[in-house]
C-alpha cells in the first residue's frame, strides 16, 4: 500500500526496495505535468539509522547487554554492536523512538555512548545491513570462524553472529561488496548460508527535481533503477543505468533542466563520468554542485600524519638520543620523534606533504649517525645480488628491462657491488616475478638478506668494550695498588725515590702503566667523542676524553718540565686518572651492550619461528598439482598456492583451499588446543601443521604476516621510553657543558687568586707564574676528574645488580632499574590464562562410568580407553592416555588397529590385548555388580556429542546434564562407547594452579586490581576467573588486541603489569609498564619481559612488588648520595690545592657508596 502526502507542492511516498524499487514509485507519476517547480522525492520507508561510538566495552557480555537494552525499545528493528570497533549500528522507526532515546538507554546501562552524527542518513549513507541465516554452527569456535572469514573482506564494517538465533548480521559498504559475496564467504567456511531476503538500507533514496519550461509540457519519467543486490560489476544494472543516462541527455536538449542527485550509487565510476558529461550549460548555475562526487584528494588530505621507523647506528649514550630528538624536532613537518637507545630504533611522525621517509633518514645521517628505513609505507623494496655482469652494458640491460616492467617504480644496479635495489608495487607483481625477469636476461640472482638478525647482533660491540675493559683492568690494578701504597707511606720516602732529577720511580711506573691505556684502552672513547664534537654536541664521551686527555697531557708536560729544570722533587701527577676512569666506564659499556643483546634476543627468537622455505605449487583442474617449486619464504607472493606437509610450519598467512588437518597455533595465539583447518580456514605463519597435507593460498606475505606484526608490536613497545629515562636524557644534555664551564671557571679563578694573593711558601722552588698555573691546572683537572660520571653511573647500576642478585636468590629475575622503579607503582596486574593462571596442560578431572548400561569394570574401561587414545596426537587424547596409564600403573596396555581420527569430532578404532593385563590388576577397580567380558576385541568410539550421534548412540538426559555442568565450568566433556554401548563420560580441563587464588587475593588486598586476559573462549575464561576470584575478564583477545587493552588502561593513567608465558603475550609484555614472564614459558616471552619468575610461582608476583619497593628505596638513596657527592666533591676539587689527596677522596667515596649499597641490599 502506498501512502501519499501532499504538502508545499511536494509528494512523499514511502517504498520498499525489495517490493518495487525506486522506479516503481516514479512510474506512478508518468502522466503528470508540473506547472512551475516541483519535486518528486522517493525514499525508504520510515526506517532511520544511527551509529554510536561506545566506550566501556570489555567482552561479549557487554555486547549482549547493550543489544538487549536497545532491542527492547519501541520502534527498534535491528541492533548490531561491534566489540572490535566499539560501535553500534541501530535501525529504528523515527516516529516511535529518537536517537537521543537510544543513546540514553545505553548510558543508563553503564556504558558511554556518543552519536557520530545527528542524521543517521548522512553518517552511514554508504552502509547497509543484511541478515544471513547460518546453519551448522555448534560452538563459539564456529562463531569466531565466521566472524574472522567475513570481517577480512573488503567493505565489511561489522559482523555480529548469534549462535543462539543461528544468524549473522553483516554491515557493509554496497559500493565495495555485494551480499551474495558475503553469503559465499560464509559457505566457504563450511556452513550453510541463506540470505533472509530483506536488505536493510541505512540510507537509500532518490531525489528528482523537475524544472519545466514556461509552457506546460508532459515530461516522461526519469528514474534510475536501484537493484537490491546490484554489484558495481553487474552488467545488466550498468546497462540500465547507461540507457537512462542517455535518455536524460535527450531530455536536456528539450527542456530547460532536469537534475538527478544520487545519494547511494550502485554503478561504476565510468558511469559517473557520464553524469558529469551532461550538457550542464542548460542547467541552473547551482546544478553542477549536485553532480559533484567526493574527491579522493579531499579524503586523503585529512590524513596529514605519516609514521616511519629508522634503525640508527652509532648511538652510545643518552646524549646521542637527546641530540637526535632535539635536532629533528627543529625541522618543520616533523611532529614527534621517539628514539630508543636500547633497541637502536627511532619512530618519527611527519607531514608527508613536506617530507618523505628518505628525507627524514638524511636528517639523522647529517648528525653523524647511520640511519636506515626499516619499513616503507608506500611501496615494496627488494635488494638482490646479481652475478654474471661484466660491463656497464649489462647494468643498462637489467635496469632498462626492470624499469619498463609494469609495477616496478625504480631500479638501481651497481656493477662494483653486484647489488640491485628495486622499488615495486606489490599489488602488481612480487619479488619472485622480479627474480625471474632478471634470470630471463641470462643473469644469476639471489635474494639479499636484509639481515633482520644482523642489527640485533651486538657481538662486535661487546667484544670491543670487553677488550677495552680488560686492557684497562690489567694496567688499572697495579695503578690502584700503587695508589694505596703511596697513601700509606710518608713524604720522606717519596722524596728519596727519584731515579732522575725531577722523575720519581712512582711517576715513571704511572707513566708506563697509563700510556697503553690512554692509547689503546681509550680508543673507542676517542672515536665516539670525535663524532660528537664533529657535529657540535657534547656527551659523556667528550667529558671522559677531556678529563683523561688533559690529566695525561698535563702530567707529561709538568714531568718533562721538572726533568728539564732538574727539580729536586718530582711533581704530583694525574697518571692514575685515565686507567681508573677507563676501567669503570668500559665495564659499564660492556654490561650495557650485553643487556642490549639479551633484549634483542626476544625479536631474534620470534623470527626463528618463521619458516625459511616454502613449496609453491601450480594447480590444474580440480586442484590437481601440476608442478612444485621450492622457494625461499621471502619470494612467496600474494595469491600463491603453498603446499604444507604434516609437521611443517605454515610459511605465510593464508586460506586453506584443499585438504583438512589440525594446526598447533599455541605459540602464536596461546590457544592450547589444536585448531581444525579445512577448506576456507585461515592459517597463521609460524604455526605448525599437525597432520594432513594442506594447500594454502597466500593472503599475507613478508611483513604483512601475523608473526611479523607481532615482531613489529614488540619493537614498537620497546621503543617507548620511561619518564625516568627521559629525565636522564635531559640531564645529560646539561651536565657536560656545566662541568666544562665549572672547570674553566676554576682555572681562571685560581689564576686570578694566585697572582693577587700568592703564597710564597707553597712551592719555593718554582717561580710565581709557574706555581700559580700549576695550582690552577691541578684544581681545574680535579674538577673534570671528580665530575666524571663514574659516581652517577655506578651508584644506580650497582644497586640494580645487587637487587637483581637478591631477586635471583628468591627466584625473581629483574632486568634493570626501570622495572624496579616502576613495579611498586603498579595499579593493575593483567594475567594471561593458559600456562599462567592455569597449568597449561589438560588433565582428566572426572571419569563417570555408566555401569547400568556398560556393566563393565572401571579397570577395563580405563584400559580400553587408554589403549585407544594412546594412538591419538590430540592434546586431549594424550591427556586421557596419560591418566589411564597412571591410574592403571603401567605404560603398556593393549593393542590398537583400524585407528581413525576425525578432526573436531573424535576417534574410532578396535582394541585388543587388555584382558591379560586386567587379570593382574588390583581388585579395587571393580564396581559392585559388574561382570567380566571375556571378549578379546573391542570396538571403541570416543568423542563429542556429534560424533556419538553419527555413530548411532543416543545421549540420555542425565548424561547431557552432566556434560553441560562440566562445560559450564570451562571443561571439555567427551563420551566413550565400547562395542556399541555408551559406557563412560570423561571430563578434561586445564587445571588452575594451586597458588593462583592466593596470589590474586593478596594482590587485591594490596590495592591492586587484577584482570584476566586470554585468547580462549569467553565461557572457559569466566569459569577460570571465578575459581581464582578475578572479576574482570577480557576473553577471545588476539595478540594485537592485548596490546590495545594494555594501552587502554595506560591511557587512564594506570600503571599496568602484564603476566604471561607465551609468544602471543610478548607484545603485551613489551607494551606494559612492567612485563612479567613465567619461567616455564617460551624464550620469546621471557626475553620480552622485564621480570622473569623462575619458579613458576604466581606468589612471586607479590614478592616482586615487595622487592621493588625495597630496591627502589635503595636506588633513591644511592642517587641522593651520588648527587651530594658531586655537589660536595666539585667545590672541594675546585678549592683544594692538593690534587692527589682530592683524587684519593674521590676513589674512597665511590668505594664507600658501592659498599654501603651492596651491604644494605644483601641484608634486605
């Protein structure tokens, strides 16, 4: 029925796309003539829509709560809430309910809701929602499978699958994808999918304005048909649109103006050009704006910020970091710079309209550091080694061929190095295509390893500083011994030991010991200092070189002068300063690079999960393999078909196109159970194919794979910088110039004082000028020596070393001062589930024998089941077999044959040879009233409900209730049928650690919030959380989303500690303020964490908080002592005329600082 309302010479006619379409309404005005201006407005029925941005969503329960609240409002027809996008799409009748009422209902439920637009049509004019009936779903895994398959399609905005209702609500962009493709994607995932027949269009309407001539004329209808399921490549729809556009052109020649404004366009861009080509000269002046389409440049102009990552070499201390950040931020177009000294990486955000990534790298190189782009956001980059080139003609041939190939943006070949650098568009061609092009020219080429692990290798730096430390130590120990000896002997002995006039034995020995250290031990300090001075910056290396060089040169000069003057007394020298300083500073640098290498091992081990080779196949009819080719994984291209054999690693992310198997994704996702893979299933690079060969179509290769993204997340998280480190960077920028200025002022001051008020009795053998200058130089050099960073540099590291030693004795490994400084501030602790809260190994928790039907003793049931499951590779099967062997006390049970394993269902087989074993078993296994079956062979079926139904077994209500009870607790229940009789039920679960509940309770009593975060299903996660007392749960969370959850809490101003054990936890461990890894976890998680619990005891999390409080207190005391030491030492050095005694005081105070810190920490 059509309702027509006339007002202001306008007609409004509601209509349904499914029933008629736009032209069905406009044909009703076929024979109408209009006098003056009129408008025909055709729009959808009184159904509006709105999109709301939500905050406070944590899990599926939140989604369900919002949907139930909004669906209960009058006039609301559809609700779709996306947990991933934190948004809700609501279809409603604006005559019955308003957007503000919908928003208020959500906020009353405890969530924050923000309307993205006051007009639902404007906000979502390019979105539609379709409902698909889905059959074959049995569990939450099916729901996740459908959501993963559909959400990856281009143009899909949100996916909500209801297991209970058996349907999926999909919101998509009709310009990018059609509903039929969505339905096909669900079917390809192994489920039945049927479109419900009604497409809810968020905004679908057509406006036609008619401007007739002065004389009344009959104007034929002008309408553009919109098909409900019209795709941009639909040829029939395109033809219909084209014909009507031609008709519009004819009408324009007859009448003054006909304007068509399209709000939802279902046809390709070439037809839009036809609209633009209409004879607009006869249109009103403002009409052309109604034909204007959104400009892609306007859209892209909104994104003015781009991010790039640089790998920087040559940084040695925090002054280098401060120098790079300060100089880059001076350039216009750079918004922020974040440099990490430990990882040697920099993150730069810049305006791509003013700079490009190469220009950013050049800015860093101009400061004297090496800079290399680690990723390029615009194109692919390939580096090859080419052999067989003999002259420049070969180079020209290769470059010409490459640059003329479509998709290759730039090619540069160097004859001398035999290297080629190629930039290409990965959407057009891949690395393997480029290799084949070069090989077709007659040259041999191989992929140049960019050396991901090369920049993680600190072995050269470690060796350098180790040699510097050992050389300084060899000569520094005798120097220290002589210093102690000189402090103990009297002046008369000192005066009588001159071997030459002006040269004492001690000064000669000091000279001989100091010279090798100054030349060879300080070599790397001089190199770094020269680089800093070359670029007009001052760092700690400059200060160290100034102090040691001036001390050495001054000592040599005054010694030569004394010998030339044949002085009776050998002068006081500073030869002892360089060896002592170099020993301590070189030790610090050596330990620093060892720490860097340990941190980098996390990324190296992550990359070791990546397969090195891949088997690329060519398929024929019916997916038959025509040919196979073994290539390195870097040469796999998007769209390649890759063969993965049983036990092999998946080399790339992809989708299964042939075969079925089980995949172990525990290292990536943390899910302990193998995941079934069939046609349409998605696979993850680095995971392991358990059994069954698979053909996989590559969808994400190279840096796009999940594994590489995890690596990227860890690297980005390690780039972040703690506030205390930023403070140290700023402090170092002022410390060096300040000390140099103080030293110069000391020299000038003592010179003035000496000439104004000269004490003749100081050195009677010297002239006034010589005495004054010697005094001034001694004081100035003493300032440099005493102000060197040995006190500040050793006070905190010493406390950290002692603190970590005490922690190690308690089973807690703490990596450096930052986690020690942060751990006591923690306000939220996030626990991973599998392997952290739980043991990570499935165990049999209950065996229920249905003896009313089985009439079989428990011992026989266990023997038969254990024998059958002993052939299974599934973790649940292994857990059952292990339980049976332990209960029966034997590793050998019976024999199994005709074994068949059906992924996702169960197993079937025949078992024999258990009777002989049972005759020797204990009698306590027998149940009252049980009889003994003497048969020698048993038919066994073990699996889930579906597997039992397939084999014709009926499940009683009491058995169903028992299974449901266990599944509610997050456990897995399986059934056992022997010789056609259902005889037992087994409950299997990943059991909770004994100390988990106590650890959680203790943390909560300390005022720390505890959260459970896991990639496992929501029901299991909630059951485990309830057992240990955790109230807040984040379930079904991917590795990247774990990072987002951590960031979300950090943005609220909370300090977050993450406790985990798997590779999937490593990005979150790195992102958290403190990452805590379980000692039994993966090496990658351990390396990415800040704290490692060796004993696998969660109570050590509580202990680490307490240890942090005590250690931080000691670190602060040491910092205060070091500052006081410098504040007192510098004035003493500047005012003390006796440099030797001052220098002894320096060493004494430093030694006492280390001793007090060590003894105090050991007592704690």
